[in-house]
C-alpha cells in the first residue's frame, strides 16, 4: 500500500490522500478500528462501494457443515465462521435527492487518516453531485477502548456553492450482501442464512435490532442513538424493518452552515442470556455512551493511547518507513487484544473474515509475547480463554485416544475447526505453544494468582498429552512421531525438533509447577510417579542431528530427502501449495516457514552458537516463506548469528506484510502475527532480548542504516526503556524496584536513579547465506543512509 502514491509515510498516522476504488478492500483492512470486542472494517461511511463489508463481535460465530470427500474418524463435523454482524457504521447522504456515491459526480478531494495517537479514523472529502451541487463531508470514527461495547461516529455535511437540501440516513443494517466465503455451495448456503431477526425498533433518535444465529445458538443486539445539530427546521424521522432500523435527518443547509450528526452505537452478544436481558445490556451501554458524550469519548480514547504509548512505544531513527510500520503494527496488536477479555485473538484480529476468524498457534507464540511486554492484562485474559476451553480439548484428546488435552489447531469456540488433519490435528505443537505462553507470562508478569488459578492446569493437561503421544524406544530415548511442526510443507514427520524441544519445556514446566502448587496437583490427580515420568521423557527427548553436516535435522531424516528444484520453479508458482500437490511438498527439502530456526529462538539455550550459525546457514536456502509467520523469526536469528543486514531485510518484510500487501491477501484482514513480529524483529532481533528464567537478557546491535532504536516495555511491574545507538546501549528504569538483567551475558542492575550504559554486542563476520531463487527478501540495506 505505501508504494501507492496515495499513501504517505508519517510517524504517527496512516494517511491516504486520494481514493483508489481498486484498492478499497486493502484499505478497509488497514483502516479497521477495533478494541478486541468490537471490530469495524474501514468501509466508507455510506457503505458503498466496498470491498468487504465487515462488522464483528469477538467470538460471535456461526456453525457450518464440514463436508468431506471421504469419511474419516476424528474429523470435525462442524466448522465455525466469524459472522458479519449488524452494521452500525452506515450513514448515507443525499444532496438535493442525489445519493452521495463516489462512483458518480466529481470527487475533488478525498483523504482518510488513521491517527495512531488519537485512536480514530478521520475522513474528509469534497464532491460535486451529477446535478452540480458541491458539498464537503467530514467524519471521525472510533471504537472505544474505555467503553468496551461502544463505537461512535461524528459526521458533518457543509454545502460549498449554494443552499442544499440534505438528507442523512443513519442505519443499522443486518444481513448485508456478502461476497461468497466458500467454494462449497453447502457451506455458502448455510452462511447466507446466518442472522435471524428477533426484535427491533426505531423511535425518536433511537434505533435497535436483535438477531440470533441459526446453528450456533448465539444472540446479539445493537442499539444506536444520535445527537443532531443543524439549522432551524431540521427534522428527524425513524423507521424500522426486521433487518434495517433507520433514522432520517432532513435539513436545508446554507453555504457556511452545516448539518452535524453524532452517532453512538452499542453492541452485545451472549450464548445464554435472554432477549430482554441482552436488550437491557446494550441499552445500559448506550446510556453510558450518551452520558459520556462525543468529546469525552475522544478524550478517553486519547488518554488510553497516551498511557499505552508511554509504556510501549518503539522509536526508529534512520528508516521512516519502519518507524511508521512498527507503530501501525503495535496499534493493531493493541486493537486485537485490548478488550478481548477472555475471548480468542484471531489471526486477522477483528479486521476481516480471513481464516474464518479463527485463532491459531501464532496467538500464543507471536502475539502474546508482545502484549506481555506492553499490555500484560490482555495476556492473562487470552490464556484464561484457553483455560475455559479445556473441556473441549480434553474431549478432543479422548477422541484421539490420548490423555490430557488436545487443543484445536484453529478455532473460535474451543472446538477443532480444521478439516485437514496433516496441518491440523497432527500439529500438536500448539499444546506446547500454549504451555510456553503460560511460562513466559508467569515469569514476565509476576502475577501472583495466574499460575495457581490457570497455569498449573494448562501445564498439567498439555504435559499429559505429550506423555501419551510420545514413547521411549529400547535405548530409552523419547520420541514423538507422526506430527507436523511449524513447517506445513513437512507434515506428519517423526521427531520434529521444534515440537520435541517445546514438548520438553512443557513437561519440565508442568513438573515444576505441581511442586510449587501441591494443592492444585492433588486436585488434578498428579502424583510423584506421573511427574517423574514427565521428567524422564523430557531428559530423554530425541533431537535428530546429522553429524556429517553438523546440523540438526528439522525432523528425523529430513536432510536425506531430495531437495526441491528451486531453479525450475517460477516466481508465479509461489505459494507452492497452490501449484503443487502436498504429496510432492511433503517428501522434499522445502520449508514453508521457519521451523528449526524458530526452535533456536524460543529454545535458545538448547543450541550453542556454532550450531545456531550452521543450522541457520543450512535451512535458509530451503525456506520459501510462503507464510507471513516466517520473516520475523528469521530476522531474530539472522541478527543473533551475525547476519545483521539480512535481519534488517527480514524486519522490513515483516513490517510491511500488510502495508505493502506482500501476500496479496490484506483485503480479507491484517496479519496480526506478522504485525506483532515487527516488534519482535526489532526488540528480540536488533535488541537481542531473551527471557532467561525470570530475568531479561539483551545483546543489542544496529544495522548500518539505523542511527537509533529505542523501545519501552513492562517487566514484573517495572517500566524499562532500552536505547541503542552506534555508540552503545542505555538501560533506563522509569519506575519500579531495581531490575537485574543481562547485557551480552554480563549481569547489570538498573534502578530509577541509575541508568546503565554498555557497549554494543560484537557480531561475528559471516557471509550471508542464500535464499531459494526468487525468494530473497527485499534489500533495505540499499536504501539511502541518514
């Protein structure tokens, strides 16, 4: 998007200076507003034209049949899909009976600005109707962080060249016409009949609608109220039908005058509450919004974000594009998790319907570490949501003949939603990813209650799965066979090193946790024999290694497979999964996304520096990055092993995944994990941050083009700032008790009255490894130096 001439580079905004109708869908994702509970895509106020209409409530979904060509035991019978709920954004305009439609008439100017500090989307345009009347239209839109159920819009119309009869139609619209979400007609038909009308009204300036889903049994309600400010003689009229509730505001406005509408919208949904109870809930939320008022909602929004940026900002000097991108990334990660409050964090957040709105392993592995350092309470809520789905995970494990809990590969409600088992059921590493998030949050937050209330049970049930899934061979080694690691081009393999190392950490963490919490252990039926079995399995975990090549195998015998013919693969044939059969991919050395490289980042202590360098050099030419989850961790490990400029290139790819629409699918929502990965590539990559037990460790370095990198984070109740320049790194504690950390392996103590400065990490000089033909990251190092 940024290479498009309509988009400017600015440190605190995303600004679009003209409207390109061919890029509406992408811009709707980029300009989406959310608070983790409500999501509004950045559709135009008038609703049309659009790329993908989108209004979402976190967790609100419909079920649909999962058809299979052949029946298979254990296959999910029902899938879940996020629902486009009642649209409260729509404000239509007629000027002297001419619809305000940007496809007609003359559009003189059009600008939209996503303000990352104010948390609003602003729009302004001047348009002349086909009949020759010119008006200026401005709007400001927000989804409130301070009032979870509330979104609001301020909308103004000003005639420019003469008096105009203005009609504004503010609407609640359910059951909007949507583009097809499935090629299977049975699924498409089921989703076409999602929202069933239950109630509604339109009276005075108040609107309401209530609907329920046909299959999932969920109910939602929405209400809107308005403040109207216009010339004398302005009138209002409200009307209602089962799927539309509408307020019409009519006024004759003179040049220099204006018609202003402030629209407050409140949403709610429930699987249990009655229609009257739900209606009362949204009416109460609306009363709160009306009492607060538009100006105070704006002030609260800015106050919330001022506090967030004070503890989470990242400053990059020397690359304005990366500076904009990392703040854009943090803003959208915040929007995904801020008020999710024990709901799932989807792979696209609430910015679009991509991936059916499902949550995957990247929530725990990529997104939660960023939130742990910037908004820790959101991590607690996300993991408590996982805990709330333990019943479904236990049942899934039982169905598969396993002990403990088998968490779903993709889900909204906690039940498995993946119908392709090699990349779904076989990807058991999600259990260890959840356990890893539990351990990291417990260590970084210092939350005194979380482990006892939630963490122990999650660790125990995930450990039980590994003990029943794996087995000891005759020599005592513990193997986990027939699984899929992060690389989905190497499915159903034995002893995937990432999976085994993460399972090892899971087993050890569970054993340690039950020793700290004997009461919880007793309640869960854990005894000394079980914990001993976990420790034995962890100590004996199999880690395949090729001694001839002196590298770890991604999985058993991986390096013996035939290498993919990269030289005869055309650039148009990526992603490979769309042009080649899985059978061919699964038996070749070709990697969709970093797998062993991710293991070296998350289980860094399991490898020495020589192994890391050799492993990185071996797997880099095999990794095609057909996934947005790859570049960020390649950036991290490239920086650690000495390829600093390559790390900078991969940082650019992660940062611009959506802003440049690198995978051509930004239209169905943003890649929240890649956005989170932008922060990780900077903080864990260039900053070298790692978690060593309950202490932070740093090994900072800077690529040539950057003159300064500074980032703020929270850790165990403290606020720490790290500033990196070519002359060294400085650690400053903004508040809290003195903090012990490591710089380049050496312990240092930082306090509020004593900042600490250190020299930068000295990197080895290594030649950059190659990448598959045509899959090199764009070289940022060639850009102009500051």
